[in-house]
């Protein structure tokens, strides 16, 4: 089964489970009207169920809606906040398994008194959290100061402690640790079951995030392979792709774009010339001026590139940036003669990056321009060929890049 299909099947399955849980809990909640008002414990139970349901939906939405844009640390903080609210706790942490260092590491924490009261790194089987992780089962410690499984309790660190593992496909991937608040309800079986449901949903979302990361890696490798193929055909210098990627990211960030759009700009900057695969190599490497027929052939490359890439859903708006990267700010570009802000911002960014790369690289028809000459041409074309706002941002990025290169040469 392909990775993309597996990803979407998993998403649908998780969404279905959550929808079923939502339906069951809401039906149970509707029965609250039939419960006598003189049952405060039952009323609190219904309230807790409703709160848990809201948290599960919130976590699921974060994982699905923000996959690729939310870090493990951010998601860990969201899970910990939900758990602390649900259990009315002030202290806790989320630890995730680190495959490189082979240990559990804290990714989110609240009100940890000191490193002694909560180790930052744990091996499987070490301490309560390590034992919960290794056994893949929750562990409850009623009295930390008297329990040898609790590592080096700090002075006064006497609150009951519970550790709930995150399980993905039968394998532990992290733990949720909570300290009971002094004077509050302890971690009863009832409460631990609630935490188990919360940890289960968090585990499902983490699994979806892992699948998304795998897809990201797969598609990123595909983007890089296509970029190398274009560079090889168009006589581009080795290492151009990495420089282009870094510069595209820096320029998009300088212009204040959100992370998802920054990534699309990176992809478009690498793939904007992929349509040249359909252009005769003799035309690409021609040292002299192109004939009108040859120029018309070259002008087709944005359309061809868009056609090649548009079927790849992952690339999203990057395909539009590829299509319009040869448009000019004054409306005299191609393929559609768009003008000003009719041209997608990403395409305006790629246009400047493409021009800078062309000016500062050896081409079949001329040698590379020096930095001062290239900067001069870029500035003179602001407002005609290029968006002045993008040019100004690029000049700032390039100045920092040049200064950093100078520092490195010392």
C-alpha cells in the first residue's frame, strides 16, 4: 500500500473513531436530564466527560489541521495543558522517545520544581516514567518519598504521581507525567481511565504526524531529485539547489510568510524550471541569441512545468508559483501577462531569486556578473520586471548573506 493512501486511510479511521466516541458520549450526556439533581457526583462525572470530549476533539483537530506546521513540543504542550485542566493539576511533563539518543526526553513541562524532581532524560525502565514506558502500562505512585521507583524526590515532593504511556501501533513513543495537586482528588482508577483516553487520542495524532513526516521526507526527496535533473540538463553549477533553498526560505521569512507558504516557496524555487525538461538541450546550451522559434519553445517551460507538477497534491500552491514565475510586475511577462499583485506573491519571490541566480552564474551565452553589477541590475528592474517590495527584502537578505560569507572567510 502506498504511503499517501496509508496516511489518508489512517486519518479517516481516526476521524471515524473520534466521531463514534463523540456520538456515544453525547448520547450519554443527553441522559443527564434523567439523573436526579441530588446526585452531585454523577453531575461532576457528566461534566468531566463533556470536558474530555472537547479536549479530544481539540487535539484531533490540531493533529489533522496543522500537520507539518506543529512541532512535537507544541503538541506536547497542548496535551499537557489538557491533562492538567482535566485533572486540576499544576505540575506535569510530556516526555517523548528520542530514537537517536535512545532515551525519553522532556518536550513540555509545567511547574517542575527542579531537575532533581523530574529528570530531563530517562532510559527505558528508569524511574516511574521509564518503567511506564518500558511496560507500556500506566504507573501510579501514591507516596513518592517512600517508593523506590520514584527517582530522587525533591524535598517536600510528596504529591501522588502518575505516568501514562503514549502507545502507537502497540509501541510506546512517550509518556505523560502528572503530579496530583495538594488537597485535590487523587488519581483514582476512574481518573486514570480518563487520562488513558486522552493519551490514546494523543497517540493517534502523534501517529498521524509521523506518517505526515514520512510523506514530507518522501516528497522532499522527489523535489530534490527533480531539481538535480533540471540542473544537470541546464548546465547549472553543483550545489546550486541548496543555496537556492536557503535563499528562498530566508526571503520568504523576511517577507513574513507563514511556515506552510515558506515551504511552498522553497519547492517552487527548486522546481520552477522543471518544464525545461521538454526544451531541446541544444536550445538550453546555445551560446548565442535565440531565434524567435527557439524563444517560443523556452517560453513554454512554465506551462509545461505546471502541468508536470500539478498532479502532485503535496506541492499545493507551489505549482502556481512555477506557472507564473516569468510574469513581470509591469504586465509584459508570460504566460498570461499578469500585472502587479495579480501575480502570486510566491511567483514574484521566485522571479527575483531566478534572476539573481541567472545573473550570478556562468551561462552558455555569458559569464557571471559580479555582485555589484547584479545588484545594480536588480535595483534598476524593481517596479518593471520585479516587485519592489520583494527586491527590497532580497537586498536585506543578500546583504546579511554577504556579510556572513565575509565573516566566514576571515
